[in-house]
C-alpha cells in the first residue's frame, strides 16, 4: 500500500470528521423539529381542552339558569325572547353558596355570546367565545303539533324549552324549569 492511501491506526481523516459532523447536525435538526412539533401539538391539545371545558361550564350555567327560571312571581319576572336576545329572571347561585334572583340578558357581541346579570351596571359573563351568530327558538308546548316560535313575550308564562343555535358551533336545547 502506498503512503497516501494508508490511514493511521487510531485517527480519522478530515473528510470523515466533516461527514460525521454534518450527519450529527442533521440528526440534531430533525430532533429539534420533532420536539417543536410535539410542543405545538401539546399546546393545541391544552387549548382545545380549555375551550371544551369553557363550553361545558357555559352549558352547565345556562342549564342551571333555565331550570331555576322565574316567571310571573315578583315585579319584572317576565320572559322576553327574541330571535337574537333572551331576557328572563332566575335564581342563581352566589359565591357565598346561597341563591339570589337576577335578571339575565343573553346576547351576542364582538367577543361572543354573553350573559348580563342584574340591571344598571350588570355583571358580564362570556359564555361562548367567537360565535359567529346566535339564534333562539322557543317551544310552545307538548305534543307533535307544538311549534318552535321565533319570539316569545309573556309576563305570565315561559316556553317549554329554548333552542339556542350558535352559528359555526353548536345547537343547544334547554328545558325551562317551571314548565319542564
């Protein structure tokens, strides 16, 4: 063998070292991309889980408000339902663990579906974020001939159920307490 083709017993040529470093760099780059994708996937799962939990909490709050709805009991306990707004009185839980009658107004604004509690300077609760539209329908009564109405106003009665349609999201059905 000639001297130019001989390798020293314990060393590497410069070309072998460069190829090894290039391969190591590609492996590290691939690992970094995989870790970034896993991190982004984890964040997307956490965000989706948070949104699902917010939606469940909103549905629970609405169910409780509809189940304890008050109509024709005191003062302004009327039920007023339009196609895109809904107003009623309900016995809602307080932070202290008791219950208090509150006037509830549910509407759609820039942030999503919101509930305004009280009058004057009401408390605002965001129920569903980023809803493109909101529509209410009101079930008149029992039976196969009962109709879903697009408006409801009665100082003495409430519908049997309320259908809440969130454009681009869900359709929710709530039974109304006094009649259900």
